[in-house]
């Protein structure tokens, strides 16, 4: 008999890589193998596992992306400015603070990652386009 309710949902959930948010593929890490004290992190590859376990060892078992995310957002400012310039949209953003620009970049990245995670959690439908609520 098939599982129903929350149990069925748990069976369908796809674990995501703690470093890059791709689908995890059997690689994992728990700091000091202390399951009762530290989270179990899943990874898509040996490369992400090595990176994630290094970060976790530095941060007492946690994979704290805050510093890396902040640097990545700062690094993305140039690409964001180039895209705005190419589209003729730079003027309204020219006098905005770095915090405002970072907020826009973070919103776009968060939306992208959330969508990728949601899509990974749902069974992919072959031959069909996933729901697209935007008209463009």
C-alpha cells in the first residue's frame, strides 16, 4: 500500500547539496559524527563534500554561507551594473546605495535558488514546461 499524507511527501523530497543546491547524490558529512549535536549535510559530489566539510570544520559543524554569500553579492554588482547599462536602465539605479543594489541581487538569487529547490522537490515532468506565472 502506498504511503499517504506527510510520509508520502517525505519520500518524494529530494535532498539538495549544502554547497551548490544541486541534487545531493549520496555524499554527506556530520561534524565529528556527532549526530545528536550537529546537522548532517548532503552534497552532490566529492568536490562539494570536500568544500562543505572544510567549512563545517571551521564553523563547528555548521555550513555558514554568510561571508561567502556577502562576497558573492559584492562580486555580482559589476555584472548587475553591466546588465542595467545594456538594457538602458542604469539611470534609476545610479544613485542607489550599495545596500540597495545588494538587496536586489540577493532577492534575485534567493528567488532563483528557491525555484530550483522547489523544482527539485517535485517530480520532474518530462516533455512539459514547468509552471511559469510570468507572461515573459
